[in-house]
C-alpha cells in the first residue's frame, strides 16, 4: 500500500489528486491531511425531496478497477453529524461514503449509499477518538469496514454500484448542520487490485 499524500505538502497536491468543493483552509503535512470545513457542508440526496446537498470538501483521485483504501480519521465533534468519511463517486447521483460521525451525542460509524436518492445507515457507536475506515471494490461490489486499532476489522456494509472502470475515490469532511469543524486524515493508504473476498480484510 502507498500513502496517497506522501508527495504532497502544504497546499501542493500531486497531479493525480483534485478537489470537489475545495475549502479555504486545508493542508498536508507528513502525509496527513487536515481540513477545516465550512458551515452546513454535506453530501446527501434526501429521498423525501429536500434540497440536494453537495457542498462538502471532497479530495479525490481517480482509480481504475479493484482497490482498497484505508485511513485513520479524527474529527473535532462539535455538532450533530460532524464527520470525516471515505467516499467513492461515479457521478453526482451515484456515490457512497462511510463516516466517523457525531451522532446523537456519540462518536459513531455511519454509511450512505446513493443511487439517485441517498439512504442513511447507522452502524454503531464506538469509544475511540481516531478509528480506521476502509473501502474495497471488486467489480461492481463494494465493502465498507471500520477498525478501532487498524488490525481487527468489522464489516459495516456490502453493496453494489453500477459504475465504470474508473471512479473517484477519496476523503470527505463535513458539518451538515453545524458551523464547521476540523477533520484530520492520517495515513491514507491505497492498494490497487484486491485479493480474496471484498467482504473480508486480509
């Protein structure tokens, strides 16, 4: 696995990286990305018909074929739903994210899969301040995992997305109803290709 940001510094990114909704305040240092999020920033397409939200900072690369990506995330949890996520995106209405989020006064793991409309799946509260998140792809199948220590992993979600060979993959920081927050992603490691089942971490 390689650190996706090992050749980045300050606000200088490698040529294969880019922003959707670049924030004013962000930096990379020693492979660690820190993002300060603007108020009311999110990705969500409410099935109830509320206005589409697509304003959160998304720092991504384009990956072809199967892969796995892992990061350790820390969130300054101030308001409900403040979170840091790994996200995969086909287009504006087809994407998915797994998040470390402040939910009902507890740090929790949540996920959203969007196929035209978004769902919202609460997995579990956790008692660590810097958990690990993982996304893996095998064809049109995807799996979300989380870990408290980077060694023992739990499956959050297994799902499918209709997608081409190349999709956007990266990190998202968000504060959907709050006044903003700071999210840090450490050791964002990418592995091209996948061995074994997408549902298991090997």
